[in-house]
C-alpha cells in the first residue's frame, strides 16, 4: 500500500532548471563562448559544487580568471528573475490535492539548499502541503546518491515500497531507484533532452495521469 509521495522540487514543481541554465548560458555568451547542455547535464538534479563549477569551466574556455565574488550575485539575481516568471508546472497542484485527499504523507527531497526550496514553495503558496522537506543542508551527499530519499523515508516513517517519487532528472531518478522507490519521471523542457529510461514510468506532464491510476500501476507492479 502506498502511504507517501516524495517530490523533487527543481524542474518538477517549478521549472527552475531552465532558468538556471539560461542564466549561466547568458554569462558564457557574454564572454564569447557557449555553454552546452552536454557540459551542464551532470549538474541537473544535484549540487554544482559536487561535480563541477561553471566558473571553472568558463575560465578554462576564455583563458583567464574571473571576479567570481562580483559575478555570483549577478547570476543569482538573474536566476531569481527568471524563476519568478515561471508558473507551477502542470498537474502538480492536482497531484498534491489528490495525495492529501487519500491521506498520504507528502515530502520534498531536493539537492538545492533549504532557503531556495522553502522560499519558492512559500511564494507559490505550496509550503504547508509538505510535512517533510529535506535539502542539501540535511545530507553529506546529494543526488545521484540516495541519501536524500532514505532520509525522507525515515522522516515520513514509511518504507521504500510504500512510496512514490516524482522526479525530472537522471540524477534524481538514479537516487530514488537506489533507495528502492518506484520512480515516476516527469521531464521539463531541459531534462526532456536527457535519458530517463531508468525510471519506472515516464510522463510528459503530471497532468497526463491521475494519481489514483499511478498508484494502481505501482500496486500492480508490486503484486
């Protein structure tokens, strides 16, 4: 029996991933070089610092050191500007409401920091729906390591087979699968270009399939 739902945040509830990539791509273009999706792919769904620093990549391309302390706030302000122009992604609110109507426990497991996740959820009026929110501030290793999901399971007091994860990125799917949870991949415009074949189910949008039907598929899969 499914007792809980764990949501990713970035790119799943709100399309922050496209804006974040765009903000960095704009910086690269401003220095006469391109940032490709292949170069950025490893960052999606995880923490930048664990895999590569885009400043290091840019400096390598242009052959000089940049004033990172001055540029970082500019990049962040551009990210916020672009993210605040985004709407909650289709089907998210209906899925949350359906889960609450079934009495399911709701959690967030995000590789971003708490200030970012909680700030956006509060702004969108969604914060109170989640009893558990775990972010990069709570773990030593973010996705693709399963630590965020195992922590969320413990906090929700449910077992892996009692949960469904909604994710949008390959790193997120890998982490949830490693935690032993049924994973529904719902890619956004950016992650749609990446491989999500290791997910248990792939949807174009959360609006495409009602939560009841997803739960029925999970129960059938586990029977």
